[in-house]
C-alpha cells in the first residue's frame, strides 16, 4: 500500500545519468492481444503477444557535452543503448526495482523521436521517445 | 433505484490491488454486425461476441507481491485470475491477460501507474467463456 514520491527517481541513457534534467518519465509496456475468438467461444478471446516497451522522457534542455541532449542526439540512428529506470531511486532492491534494458546485439534502446522546444522568455525543454528492442528486465537485486 | 458508492475490490493473480488503485473502468463491448438490407427503414444489426476489458490506475507500489511485481511478471503470459467488484460485494471474475502497463514518474508527484487487462475466459487455457458474475 505504499505511496511513493517521485523525487528521487533515476534515469540513465547510455550510462549518462539525466534525471538532473528530467521532470517526467513514462515507461509503457504494451502487449498485443492476438484475437483467437472461435465460434464456440461465448466471449471475445485473446492470447498475449510479444511485449513492446517504450519510454517517454521530458525535461529541461542541457546542451552541454555529456549531458542529456547531446547524448540522446548521438543516439539518433545509432545502435541500441542501455537505459536504467529507477522510479524509487534506491534500486535495485527488493522494494526498489530497476527496469533495465542493456545494450547487447540487437537488444537495447533506440531513439525514436526527439523534440526541443524554445519558447521566448522560457526555459528550453526537450522530450524524447525511446523504443526498447528486446528484453527489458525488472531487477530487484 | 440504488445509488452505489464505488468501493472497488480488485485482485489479479490472487494479489489484492485495491489498496493501490484510485480508479477503474470496466468496459463491456459487443461488436454489432451490420445486417441492414434494402428493405430496412433503419440500420439493422446483430450482436456479436461480448468483450470485457478492465483499465485501472493507481499509486505505484514496488514492493514484492504488490501491483508492480505482479503485473510486470504477467506481461506476455497466459491469462491469470482476476476478481473485480465495483461495490466491494458483487462483481465479475475470470482469467485475464495484461494488455498494457505504464509507469508514470513526474516531479513533485507520487509515482503512478495504469494497467489494462482483457478477460479471456475462465481458465488459463483461454477457453473464451463469459466472466462469472458473483
């Protein structure tokens, strides 16, 4: 029944910690429901397909070297990179899972989209969509 | 003429989740097969096979045997047991697969999650039977 504030959340992309720029992280796992409804079924029927993981991040743009924007920009069209999401900020542990996608072969995270917003008189902000390829694990130790 | 306060009971894979959840939507949908003919005055349809989906949202609890561990472990797997009771007394049960799971982390907000489940029968074999209303 825990209710947990998000303040200590951690997020890294290609081993660069960028939670110091971010104010929003949404990681979504979609599972296609393959329809198997047959004549004899009473209700619509489905089995689970292969999981797809997508992470959307947003925050303030830090254009310096080795920070978020430059690191993510370098990932556009590049091979898969590793990401770690730690919502609680103390993981991995029994009550603090880390969601890890580790670059290896075809496994890892691809930069699917990036957007930088530059409103006059306001902070420069960016959002990025990261498509996971292959395994994303829930590590608790 | 009863008015019922929402007092959700919800378990998935025998794990009680209502202590994390703050909203739930239970959606029954029935495809309507169009059979409109030239002689009909109005559009005409027959009912297809019903579907039952459950969308829930609540506070993220990463502890072992709570929502996150339970839902994450079910992703991509066979249907698992659910029991949903909108007023804590009467509801529906069966087996469901997880269709989506989303963790939302925002500054100065509690960590939240949403999940979607689809009923697929009364056994892990996806037998396509209707939910039990009990």
